[in-house]
C-alpha cells in the first residue's frame, strides 16, 4: 500500500566534488513524484535556504559550511530546479543582524550563487508583506505576516543538520523560522516568536502556511550542541522528502534521536518537540512506519545532542511560569488593554515589569528578570483586536505536559 510521505537519504562523502553532490541529491530527489508534480506545474518556486549569516561570520568544518547550507548543495538544488521546472526561482530569507533595516542588501554571502542560476532574491523583511491565515486555524497564532512572494508559489525548504538549544533539532521546519519579517509594525522581533512555549507551536504554523513540497537536508556535515557556534560533525549524507514533518522525522532519527520523543527528553531539553506537535495536529507524521523511507546510510550519522545550558528544574520553572503569565494576560486582558493599548509588555509573576513600543533593545531577559531568575518574562503585544489570534489553549496544554 502506498504511503502518504516519501523520504530518501543518500550517501555523499563530505569532501565529494560538486558534480558528485549533485548526483547524490538527484538520486535522493528523483523518487519524489509528488514533489516534482507540484514543482513542475508551478509558475513560481520560493526556496528558503538556511543561509543567512554575515560574510565575516561564516564558519567551516571539514571543508564545508558548518552552520549553513553548503555552497555545493545550494548550487545543486538550484541546478535541479532549473533542469526539471520552468518556474521562476525566488530565494528568500530575513536578516536579523542589520539592526537598522534588517535588509539583506545586494552582496550577502549567497548572492553570487543566485545570480549564476538566474534566481531572484526577495527579502522577506521587505514589502509587500501579506497576512496569511494558518489553514484550519493555528496552533499558536491564527495568522502571520509573511512576504507576498509566497502567494500562489510552491515552496522548497533547504536546511543544515544541526542541534538547537530550544528546539532540540533544526532541520527543514525550523528553517522556516527565517521567514517572518522582523521590522515593526508588520513584523515581530525574533524573541516574540522565539519564546518559551511559543516556538514549538509557531514552527508547525509556518509549516502549514508554506507547506514545502520539497524538503532537503544538507548532512554532508552537521553541528552538535546548538544552532550557532556548536561542534562540527561529519555525516556524509543528503536527505530529501515530500513533506516537511516526515522529512525532519527521518533526519531526526538519522541524528540518533527518537522523532516522537518530547520535552524533557534530550535533545528536547528546553521546549517541546515541534515535530511531534505538528504530527499530532495531523500535519505529517513522526512515525517512521508511516513513511516510505529508504536510506543508503544508517543512523546515528554522528554523535548529536543539544547542549544543556540550565538545570532541569530551572527550565521547568521557566516553562511553567511562561504558561501562567500567558493565562494571566488572557484573564486580565481587558484591564491590560486599558492601560497598555498597542504596547508591548513583559509580564512576570503577575505584574507588568516593562511596557513600551520597542522591546528590541532591552537586552537579555536573564538580566531583566532581576532577582526572580526562576520566573519567566512573557512578552505580548497588547492588541485590543487580537488580530494575530493567539491560542491560549496551547499554554494550558503545556501546563498539563509539565
């Protein structure tokens, strides 16, 4: 019986030539009929590479980019798309490093590759920005502001194999976190979504909106410990699949992690497993038996785990008090709207400890928390219309998990 999801992992020596990388990626993607049917019919294809870092901050390991999709993989993806489709190719990302405009500019570190393949770059932080409803309703928010380039386009997510301090693993679904614009009023600063409890639900929401039909993991090399400044790992593999949750489930398994495990089981030391949350909502699966998965490599590809930065007790307290502050806001929203309409607020231990129009320059929450280091600070835009439609039931769910 045919299965709903198909994933292939191929062997590719980490020091292979670019032609060999292309051949391995072609071998991984050729069987993905559902992916190519959608891409072949598309007028526009938007590709999100895990690619943004300032040019003077690029790190390499064993001859490959350690934290970002390698140049050879980037070229191979674009070459395949040019050969197998007639669609206009668009590559997009946001720049969290330029504090003034958050725009990438014309000379970011992949620009020359995009020009080689006549792929247009669209900055996801630039207008036009559109509002997108999560199909069937969101898990954390009902709608998000994203670049207008996604309207009517098929999406490809290309990620690096890494551990992540918050999410445990960062693969093709976590790669989508680079899409929401950062600059107000339409954007949200990164820490608004990259927040205890929220991020595990935001990622499936972004997955459901963009629904990448081709998902590729660059596992020539990987990174242990954290998403930035971790330890390099040699993995010698490429992974491709036709559904983002299922692809990441296979990638997670090849890293040596159980894709159906959840907080506080490593590598999910700080927050819930976003892949499990997505699967339980009916968006893909983390059950490998439900995936047509064939692999030329065996896991674990290398030693992987997320780095433990805080004690389990501290993390549990932060998670619990985050949920409690969110529910305080829900129950006291009328009075908080009267006092802080259209402002951002930090709630801690039932009190508004900061309010204002721009929380981006406040610094570390660890410092802002004062002498209540075990009490989370929950950030919220006080919108009287609640346009983004935050789902407070997710906080209740996490309290039950805790």
